[in-house]
């Protein structure tokens, strides 16, 4: 922008605000519009698809681009801007334009950022809206703090391992809308942090935040939380988070509370990819945001806090048997209530999102009807609690009943204050119930008395003058008047003073009218003032209860979620899985929790039998479309559900606690994210191998597909050996490499299975039934035929296939496999050595510890050391 333009006072004022709010999109109130200028105007016009105009030319002929939105529609535009990840500063006129001398004074009255919004329409649903702050420690271990400003929850945690990936995993379930980063001090190791976070959390807004609040500057709850942080890094990330909230939502800082729920309890680690692959809260296909998900299939919650808790639990399952069993016990007790369960659930139905109402109250962005909703929500909570007490609950349900206890005085206060008909806004009618505030009542009576006098005055004037059409009226500019139509003007008495002339009438006032008018206006002003003052006082009284309302809402959310689990279990015939410290994973007649709903009775149930101590690795073969991916996801979802405390769709299930769940899906399944290179695939596998432990569950949907047959096969094999021999975790691999199925017969902890297909009269029927042993048919041509490829093309492919099979180019099938298979094995066995066990490992494995005497053990140890040393001396 040229100096000349910058020179105009309005633009100068705007630039001044922009300088004080760097990185913000400034919406600048001018008259009835919020305007932006210059580059911001171009940006706004593009993002909101509104017209870009220009200010009239200044002295030098320069025309500044300008774009604006009408003030009354600003909320909906704000919603779109926040959705797109902008941080917006609303700059309002803070003095009456009519009284201003020169330029109207303007100030930023509100900053709106994606991670700190409170309004329902900006939040876009009941799910959590997290703002997070991250950092990496000197040991490269990440830490984070997260806050949902709208519900008051404040959480923090440390990544399970050093490095950026583990930090991303720790954050995955939060799905942050806004991320605060520490300023980079030139450490080249930090650069990948931003890149990785950005690629993982694509909808989030990122900001480098320099300010870190010190504990002493903060309200009590946060001061304690930060003061007690177990590491300087955790104190720093929380301090940075607090500083940001202090700027964007200063009023809310005192109402944020470390939430007990997520602290301390160990969790099932689910990385961002796994959350996506299993379609837990969001469908994988980005073009179908309303596609089926686990959350969607289980969301029979009755309340917004319930929905929020359900989503959090499914994205954040537990990693401790005791905590899981406590939830399961509660679900089971609710199931046992039979009709009582639905009665309990229906009490919750009318509860509004009381946590967010409380926050908006604290932030003074509340409309009176929301307080009425709070009041009726609180009484519904109370009815729910009473239901919960019959029969007397035990365990977690008993604790919840206690946590749902009424907040002393709050319900009474709301009932006493709010009228039956609550006005839509604070200036649209009586705000308070009669009797709540004697002064308000007195002023309202005075105003009403004035209006009655006015009516009397009108009647008397009509009688005195004989003008039947004489009326008392009121307008903002002239106040009260007596209106006489033109034909009757002759009968107007002398003491009427002319006030205003219209085309067909004259308006008058009298001494008496002026006096009554003065008393009405005085009462009205005083009433408005008193009501506003009393309203603020009333809200301040409730402020003190905001954290209690937040806690109540959390307890309600938990009860609603447990009741939903119970409802789903009863409704869909789900069973309580046995969750224990074993490493087994057993399912009888398991159904995919989401597809089972959409396919209804057509879904074919399958068993699962994995055990870390025995058959821990399953190789799945079967043609395309036979159900391999579905089966693997089903197994993954069972673990998620079981560890979230839910029941599962099966006849029986046993889940030995899983510490982390890892998935890798074939590139066709990740196509939506443009990830298809072999390099990406390999780095994902590397990540899994690094992070998995003996308690993990690893689901690999096709490994080694992105490269030529042999090196892909070799890598797939080596990966399996590694998982089988070293990690020893439960693993399922779906593959088209039939060669693998023969190779794994050499591994004691591995099994083959395939999804059955029936061939009849040249047609292939997918049975979707899991059966032991491998299959070597891929029916690719059949699938191609189903997909509608032209017959000539299929015939040509058929001919080629026969030729290839005869030549044995590695696409071995059982029928013709002998020679290519031997060749394949030779290649693989040659590279087999490094993965094989060392002599020492073998000896250790052979050791019969059950019948070993201490003496024999010592002798054995000495012998092994001798061998090791001897081997070390060899050239
Ligand atoms: P693959 O991974 O073997 O190519 P998918 O798992 O993608 O096959 O399954 C293909 C389709 O088959 C699914 O979309 C689903 O409609 C159906 N399907 C899969 N498993 C089952 C099952 N157990 N019962 C019924 N239909 C199934
Ligand atoms: Mg598949």
C-alpha cells in the first residue's frame, strides 16, 4: 500500500490495529459492515466468495482494495473463516459514531480462533474442540498440553517414546483444531516437527507462540497443575497454552481445570494412521465425510456430553485391565436393569450441552434462553440421578451417582430468577421473574403506571376535544406525542404545543404529557440499567459454579456413554469380552461392528485365534473382495471396543490387553491421501517395527506391494520373521504373495488362513468365511469381470495368464508351482541368515528351565560364555 493511502486516517487506524494483532485477519467495523482492506480484502473476497471493491481514490489516485461483510451476518462468515483455519480479530466501534469528534474510536473486542471458539455454530457439533501446545525435550521426547476451552478440560501428557512420530501419536486422538509450537531456536532437529504435525493434522491452524505464562500469573487450578508438572517441558507447554488462552479468552482462564479422566491412566496407543484406517471417528474416504464409522455405529448417546465422551473413549481406549473392567462392570450392571436402562436413558434426553452453556456464561457470550436450557438440564440431571439410585448402584455407577449430585443453590437460583417466558435477548423483555429483584419490579411497575397514565391521558384528550381519532404515539426521535389528523386540526385546544408536522397529521405535546413521558422514560432507563446490572450480578453468582457444572457434565457424559454401551449390547446382542493380562485374542463368531449394521443379516461371522505365547501370526490369503481387509479391521475394532469398555458383536471374545495397535493398509486404501510410494510404505513398516512390543497388535494389509515382485516378497518375508521372532506380537498380514504361505510353515508361531470362495459353473461366490490353510487363487480376472471389463480384454488376459503361469515368472500357483517355487525359496533362504537366531539364542531356547538345577544353570552359563569368547577370537 502506498504512503498516500496509508495516510488516510481510517486506513491508518486499521493499520495500527493490524500491527497490534499480527497474524490475525482484522474485521474492522465501519458503519453497518465489517471491512478489510488491501491484501486482507483480497484474501477475504477469495475465501468467502464475496465482492472485492475499492475505496474511492485518494489524493494520489490510489484505490485501496476493500471487502466486507454485513455486521448482522458476521457470525456465519466467522464460522467459515474459523473452519478454514483463520484467526480473526473483531475490531468494533467503541463510541457512538454520532457523538464522536473526528474518527470513531475502535478497539478489538473479540479474537476468534479455531481452538478457542465457544459459539455452537462455530464449534459445529458436540465433539471436543482441542487447542494443543507441543514441545520436544532435550532428549527429543515430546510433551503436550491440550485444552477444550468450551468444556473446561485441561489435559497434558508425554509421548511414549522420543521423536516426532510418538508425539503425533499422542496427539492423534485429540484431533487438534489449533496447535501452538515453541519458537525454533535453530535446532535442525526441530524442523520435521512442524512438517509432520502439518501433514497429520490437516485441518488444524498452527502458530508459533512465544509467550509462556508463569504459574504465579495464573488462576489457582492452573497454577497448581503447572506447579506440579513432572518435567520442565510439561510446565512449559502448559504455560504456553495458558498464555494463549489468556490473550484469546481471558475471561475463561479461571474456569479451566485439569480433568481427572485422562490423567494417569494408561491408554491403548493408537497412532493417527490407525485411527484413520480403522475409521474410528472419521471415514477414510475424504470425499464421503458422512461415511460409516465406528463412532457412528455406536452413537446412540442421548446428550451432547455423552457424544463427546463416547468419541473420546473410542479414540482413546484404555490400557489397564482394572480400569477397563470397572467400565465393563458398570455396563453389565446397566444391562441387568432391563427396562430400567431405557427409563434411565430417556431421563437424559432433554439435557442440553450444559458444559458449553456454562462456558458461554463465563465468557459472557450467552443468550437468556440458554440459561433456561441450563435450568431444565439441571433438573433432568437430577431426575437421571434419582433413577440411577434405584436399584442402589455399586462401583463406578455409585461414584457417578455421587458426582451427579445437585450443585447447591444453583437450580434454586435459576428458578427464582428466570421468568416462564425467557426473552431471546437481554433487551427483549422482562429478564427476571417477578419477586427476584424488588428494585426491578418497582421500576417495571413505575414504567407500567406511566403507560397507564398515558392511556388515561389519551382518553381524556379525546373526550375534551371530541376528536375520536386522537392518538398517543411514540417514536425514538420525538418521544411521546398526541397525533391529530389534518381534518380535525381546527378542534385542537390552545394548550397543545406543536411537535412535528406530517403530510396528513400534526403531532402535539402538552405539559401533562411531557411530565408523564418523563416519568416513563426515566423508569424505562432506570429499569434497563438496573436489569443489566442485576443480570451481570446474576451471571457472576453462577460463575462460581461453572467448574462444578463442567464436572457435572463430564459425569453425565460418562453415564450416558456407559448406558449407550449397555443399550447397544442389549439391542444388538453383543457380549462382554473377557479382558485380562494374557496375550490371547480369541473371538467366536465375530462380526464387523460397522458392516454388520449396514449388511444386516448378510454379514458372515468369523473366528479369531491369536496368542502371543503360541500361534501369534496369521497370514491371510484370498482373492480380492473376499473380505481380508474387512476381517483385519474387525479384529482391530474388537480391541478398540473391548479396551474402551464396550461389549462386542460376537458369541465370545477374549482380549489379552493390547498395548499398542498398529496398522498398515495397502496403498489402494490410502489413495485418498496420495500416499503410494514404496518409500512411504517401508517407512511405515519401519515405524511399526520400532514401536511394537510383545503386547502390540499389528495389522498389515499387504506389505511389499509397491515394488517388483521379488524384493517386495523378500521384504515382506523378512518383516514377518522380525515380528514373529523378535517382537513376538500378535500379527495379521493379508497378502497376495502365495509364496509366503509356504514359507511360514517353517515358523512355529504362524498360521495360514484364507477367505473361502466357492466356484460353480465358472462363477465365483465369495463366502467371506475364514478357513484354515492358504489359498493360491486370486480370481483377479473374475473380479475384473465383475467390474465390467470388456469380454475381449478378459479373453486376452486369460490367454496371457496361462502363458505366464507356464513360464513360471514367479506368480506361482500350487498347481504349477514346483519349479518357480523352488527358485523363490532359494533366493529368500540365502538372505535368511541374519534373521535366524544366534547359537546363543537357540541354546537359551532349548534350555529346559523346568528341570534345571542351580548348579547345572551355572555350568551352562559358564559354557555359553566360553563359546561366546571363543567365537569372538575367531578371525
Ligand atoms: P479384500 O480386502 O479381500 O479385497 P474386503 O475386505 O475389502 O476384501 O471386502 C470386500 C467386500 O466384501 C466388503 O466391502 C463387504 O461388502 C464384503 N464382505 C467382507 N467381509 C464380509 C463378511 N464377513 N460378510 C459379508 N460380507 C463381507
Ligand atoms: Mg483389501
